[in-house]
C-alpha cells in the first residue's frame, strides 16, 4: 500500500484452463485490475502463452481480487508436441 493507504496490487485468480487454481499478485493499473492478462507457463516442458479475461472484481477482507477465465481461441495450444516427446 502507498502512504495514503490506497492499494497498489490485487490478487488474480485463474478459474479454468492451464492455470486453473493458480493465483498471481499483480500491480493495479489505473486503480483497477487488468481486463485481460497474458501469462507464460510451461506445459509438458514447452513454454506457452495463455490469455485470460477478467470475469469478476471484488474485495475480500480489504484486498482487491479479480477472477479470470481462460480464452483458448487466442492462447497457444495445450497439447503435447509429439515430435519432441
């Protein structure tokens, strides 16, 4: 928090997709959570880019939180690469 006690970060919760059940502490942008997040994660040893869209913002025990849903149409495929197995 800043000197004036305004929050500077929020907790992002990923509700589905490859990051389901994960949480990420992120900086607030213009006082709010991001509408869309791109996250890089390794799946089966391959780094992939996954896009998530905000579906809800709320405050829990004085902490800002946002829930995000996976957007498979814009994300890298989650299937294993048969050539590298």
